[in-house]
C-alpha cells in the first residue's frame, strides 16, 4: 500500500509542547519526533510493559539530541521541593510560557476520568499562575485548561513516573542556528541507528527486551491471555503513538531519499496500526500474528539505514 502521511490527533504531548514554545520557526511535529529517535525500535520494559519505541529509550533521553539537530537550545531547571518548584515556575513565567514535564497524567484532574496516578507521563505548556490556579495548554486536547496549584504540583512531582526527575521544566527556548527540516532529519540519522541497534540503553529493569525479541514475547503474552491492563495500555496509548511515530519516520526518510528505509518504516506503521482493531475486538490470535510479522522488520530497517 502506498504510504500516506498521517495528520490528526494523537498522544504527541512533548512534540506539540515543543512546537508551542518554538513559535513561528517550529519544525513539524513529525520532524521533532524523528529527531528524538522515538520511532526506532520496540521494547518490552521488565518483560511485561510494551512500547513501540527504542530499547532503553525514554522521552527525556531524546530531547537534547533532538534540540541540537534542529538548531534549538533551552535551559533545564530541576527543583528539589514543591515550594522551590512553584517559586522557579513563577519566576520563569515572567519571561513567557514554560515547558513542563514529565508530569503524572492521572493527577491532571481537568481531564475526564483522571482521579489518581496511572503511571503515565505527560508534557504540557504552563501559561500563567492566577487566582490559585495553574493555567496551561495541555496538548492532550485542553487549551487554556486550569488546575488548582496543589493538584498541579502533585502531578509535577511525578512520583509514579519511572524516569526523569520531579519538578523538571525547560525555559529560555532559543534558536541558535537556522536548520532546514531535511537537514535536521539527516543530522538525526546516526542517533536513530544507535537506538535501533540497541546501543544506547542504560538502567533497564531486569527482563527488558527489545525489537524482534520484544515483538515475539508480546505476541506470546497476548496469545496466552491479554489482561485488561495490558489491553488498555496498548489500545489507548502504545499502538496509537507507535503507529504515528513510524508513519512520521517513513515520511521523513522519504524526504531525504532513503526510499527503502521509508518503505520498511511504512510497513511497520501499517503493522502496528493494524493491531488496534483486533486488540479492541479481542481477536488476540490475529494481534499475535501481526506482532510476529513485525518482529523481523527491525533488523531489516537497521540494515537499510546502515547501508545508505
């Protein structure tokens, strides 16, 4: 099937947040995601929790390299207490909006159904603190949302997020040099190859596996019986964001003439995206077969990227 770029909603929280702070010179979210390395691999964290992103990857692990490839820089501020964080945030807001995260999305009570931690990370842009409320653009679909300060600080403490530091924010976004999108894609390729080859991993939980092994093991897990937590994680987040990242990777690779790698990434996007219906419908044998078809594509993509 011919590759058709995807445009639409989806859980692209940090890419959308970066775009808001970059302003009129922002690269596309597709290029931002590509630059972070997020599309290049699969991992089964601790042998149980699947993500269609690289072995050992976290969003924070990809940010600085992505900003450098795109010609941007920012100042990272990490606070050690809620009071210090609130004070630092108020000072930073005097200069403009502030990029914040990771936060625990389950504490963002302006989102329907969120009443406590769910172990899921999120990023957003804080606009102001006024009348005891934090005003924000939440890229999950809530512009100009507000949240009581205490609830916001609880989310920002990120106790249930398994990477990063509490009370982290980025300010002073600045464009150090002008970089065309195609050049940013090219500059990100070496990092993409490192992630796909599983060379960047550090501090992984015991039992974590990646790429083909992760796809095969997840297929076995689903076939033996997909519990509600695993199914919910896959259908509400992992499949959606994984398919979109791969579709964007295919689009970016095609832009710079990497036709074979683009074709493989598009195949991966179609396979991951095609998991959504069988997982929602409970057709687990079909989902397992799709994952087994996905497994060998990671080595093929790595070989293609190295050969170009």
